[in-house]
């Protein structure tokens, strides 16, 4: 018994010593707002953490964004195995500040919980440097919104659902010769404002396939800069509040990611979240984004 | 008409075939490559994960073989005569993490010898596909 537990302890120690250390710096991406590994806004085909073949790895992150009219906070974690599978969970809290005061809901918080899974189907984004074929992964994000006191309006007259699932196919390729990483993600979704305003609407229940593009330039082993663009559905554009009242726009960001070592990374970005409920706040929501990730 | 389209296309196809020794130059030619390889083979046996695999290697011979290999890959006037990558790593059951650990040691050696980051990655782009001969999947 004692021998067995000693053996187990030493096995665990060996596993821990090797866990999540086998990949190259930044090749696990960073944590997206939704928890899956990728850029800031878009999930990539890379699996998170530094877990290489036969290894387990984990990440945890906290993200904050502040635009002119709104605030957003998120936190979550992901577990990866064998550069093949990734499971993630994230919580988001969107602070509407005083924008909903005209509806009698000042300071309302829109919350959301997201669980995700990602499965690498083919390719190696980093090591297959002599081939053009990208690493390809299929991902799923199941989201459940908690719109608080706005819930009755959202699910009633606006006709949105509280929960929804998104499916995405991501293709990531590191052009090592040029120190350039490219990613294209196609996401099938009905989410309004990423799910914070539920899924679909009374006038529009269709799934939309939206492209998302990320480019990142590696400047040094520990440093990358890049841009992202993410198209989004717009199911609440026509609603009982009038056409355009809840129109949503595509998202953009320009980021810099710095990883002093394999356990820590920081991502700072300038984000443009477009208009959010323009009937209440017509300004484009531009602002700053900051994220920290721990990896084990 | 066809000619005006075809000619640039053919030129484009011909481009990669041209001898390009810009990477060789960026590494400081053979002496520059040798300096990195000397550094590299000193670091390898000390690595926590993969060091034990390099305890028995003769550093001078190893560095010299690697220099020939990288010199050839970089477009330099060398011809690698060492063992085939697949044969050399047969039966070692190396994982992708072992391969990446080796890349990390190389990155440290390249940085220590002042190889510019872009030139580091251009060389890694030539070495990385070897994972298919080295890593047991």
C-alpha cells in the first residue's frame, strides 16, 4: 500500500514536472474572452496551455475591457490534452453603467456563463512549416446568458433565447519564415452581442456563419502584436424597439501580447466593439482591453 | 496574350529554385553557424528534460555535423553527410515535447550568439518539418 502510494506520488511528480511544458512560447495562444485559446476575440485552432503530445495543461485568465459607455469583465479556465482537446469555462459580466436608466434599469449587469470544447482535427500550425496546410480545429461554445432585470424584456417582446450554442471551425497557420501567424475562424451563431443579449430575436431566428480573421506578427520569442476582426450576427436589428435600436456591429482589436515566461502572459489591446444598443448609446464603443493568463 | 500571362508565372515558379544564400549570410556564414552550434551542443546535456539523451555525444563531432546540416539548409556551400534524420532517431520514441525542448535550447543558443529573431525563425522553418522524422506519433 505504502509502496503503491509512493509510486503514485512519484508518477504524479513526474507528470507535474512534464505537464504543460512541451510547447514553444506563445504557441498556445492566449485566452479569448469566451475562454477558448486564441486571440482576444476569436478562438484559434491552437489548443491552450503548453501541453504537448501526451501532456495535460491548464490555463486561467482574467480580462477587463472598458469602452466609453460600458465595462466588461471576464474570467475563466481551460484544460488541454495532447494538443488535441481543449475544454474551457468562462464567466462574463457586462456593466451597462447608466445606459439603461431610460428603461428604469440603471447599473444593470448582463452576465453570461460559457462552456467550450475544441477538437483539433488536423495539421500542426507551428511545426509543419514546409506545408501551407493550417492546423484545423472544430469548436463548440455553449453559452447561457443571465440578463438580470432585463430578462423579461429580452425573452418576451424581443424574442431572444437565454441560451445558445455556437459552432466554429478554425484554421491557424504560423508562417514561421515570416514570423507571421494567421487565423481564420468561421463561427455559426445566433448570439446577440456574443450572447450577452441572448440568442436570436422575434424577427430573426436564423443561424449566421460569420468569418473572423486574426493576424499576429512575432517580434521576439516573448512578444507578438496583431489585429483581429470578427463579424457578428445582427438578429436584434429589427425588433419591437424599432429597426436599428439594437443594431450591432462587427468587432475589431489591435493587440500586443507579452509572455515573460511559460506561466504568465499579458495581452493589452485597443478594441472597437461597434455600437451597442445605439438607441440608448449611439457612440461606437472603443476602448482598452487588458488580459492576464496563467498557464500550468 | 497567353505569353504575357505565362512568362511572369514561369518566372515565379522558377524563383524558389534559384540559389538563395541570404539566410546563410544572415547567420554569419559557416563561422556564425558553427558558433551557434558550439553553444547549442554545450547547452543540450544540461537540459532538464532531454539532457540525458546527449550525455554521450562528442560535442566537437556533433557541432561539426550540425554545422554542415544547417549550412546546407541555409543555402550555404556545404553538403551534410551525417546520418539520415529518420534512421538516427528510430526507436527513441521521442514526443513533440522533446522536439520542442530541443528547439528551445536552439533558441537560447541563437539568442546568445546574436542571431536576429527573423533569421532564427527562417532557420527554424527549415528545421521544424523534421519533426515528422523525429517525433513518434
